[in-house]
C-alpha cells in the first residue's frame, strides 16, 4: 500500500511540473508578444485590442496550468491522508477553482469585446 501512495506522489509531482511548465511557457510566449507589439507600435502606444488579445491568451495558459495543479492536488489528497493536510489541500483546491472560474469569466468577457470590435 505504501508503494502505491509513493507512486501517487511521484505522479502528482510530475503533473505539478507540467502545470508549472505550461505557466512559464505561456507567460514567456505572451511576454515576447507584448514586447514585440510595444516596439512595433511605439512604447506606450499599443492599442487596447492588442493588449486584450495578449491578456486573453495568457489567461488561457493560466487556466490550463491551474487545471493541472488542481489535478495534482487531488492526487496528493489521496496519497496524504492526514486531516491537517486534507484541510490544507481542500483550501488550496477551492482557491484554485475560484481563481479559475473568475479568470475564465474575464477571458470570456475579453473574447466577446474582441469579437465586437
């Protein structure tokens, strides 16, 4: 049984690394887009639509990374059975789900604004 929990922990850590990698990749990609856009249009003169597009894309990467991190937390909650750790993981999962929900709503609003322009 201990071996199974150890395997769950390793799987959760791998999923954690994937989630963090997605976050770093998405941030780096969108930062490069932002810098290129700023230099093309002139620093401080980037149109709102361009920035909203970058924010929307970055938000999607954040949401995807959050999904991986939530999955990792759920797997860890199975492997870590102490009450204190379960409570801590429950709070973490709840916060991540709430962040994902509100970020998703903001992305939807940005997308609808972009389509209307």
